[in-house]
């Protein structure tokens, strides 16, 4: 429940959210490595709110997966 109201029609709830993230790292040498991070693999909505019953959607913010990859070095 996100809000409280005497009027049940104005009660706002948020659906449960499960976000899957993947993080990998591969050592090329003692001081150099490659990495790849993927956040929100299955494009779960950031929030998915509804009023009183689940059929009455209030707000849905969609997000896309974020991919970050690169080389990491220690000098």
C-alpha cells in the first residue's frame, strides 16, 4: 500500500517487482580484467501502481535493460 484514504477507491498499491541483474568479470592478467554488467535483464517495470483493485492501473514506468561493459586496470 502506497497511500491511505477513507475512500477505498483512492487506495493506491504497488505490484511486487523482481529485477534480475547479471555481473561478470574475467581476469586477463593480474592487473587487467574485462567486465560486463546487465541490469534489469527482463525489462521489469520500475513501478506498477494500481488503485483499489489490480484492474485499475494508476502508474507504470517502463525501463529497458542497461548494459555496461569495459576494461578495468590497476596501475
